[in-house]
C-alpha cells in the first residue's frame, strides 16, 4: 500500500522529494523506514539523501504521532505569559513529556520555539487550531473537549 501512495505521489509531484514526503506523512502521520526506502528507490536517490532532507525539516517525523497533536508555543512572549504552566498541565494530565505520544496513540505533545502569535500568547495549537491567551483553566477545558471528541473551535487565529 505504501508503494501505491509513493507511486501516485511521485507522478503527481513530478518526482519532487519534499512534496512526496509531505503526502506520505499526511497519509500515515509519519515517515516509516519502509516508506523512506521506497521513496529513495522510486526517485533514484540514496536513502541517506532522503533521510538528510527529511531530518532537516521539523515538519517531518520518523515516529508515529497521536490522533490529536497539541503544540505549545514556548517563544519568549508565550513563555513570560505562562506557556510553561500549559506544558506542565498537559504533561501531567497526559502522562507524557513534550515530544511524547500517549501509549493509546491519542495525544502527542510538542513544544515549538515560536508560532509568531506573540500578541495572543500563550498559544496552544490543538489539531491545527490556534488558541490564544491560554490560562490553566482554558488548557484543561481544551484537553477535556479533545478527550470527549467534541469539536473545538478556534479561539483566535494568528495569520
């Protein structure tokens, strides 16, 4: 099945490596060793070159991620406004540290250096939706909604 996706992506993207890797990651949630080898073979590249490109970009992951990806901005503005408290709450509630995924594959917790939303910090991104001015109570409510499977609305968007 990986072969079919790689074949289709290679044709659609005219053999360009990054778009092919993006499509694989979008479909599977990460880049498996098997997929990297197949991409290298299909595009006529060395495996080390594919890994070199994929490991350069933080958008690519070599490990599976959870169904819900929660990212906390830890840039200066967010940090001074309490981002570390949001990380602490999420880590404690989920039982994982930043960079980890829960054993049930429901949640992945990440931190980033800056999301560029300094005016509404601290910022937490849950499943691609930006939430600003996060307080401990808002973090707990957001996590509760994610656990219940309820749709979460964007609090504020940063563009």
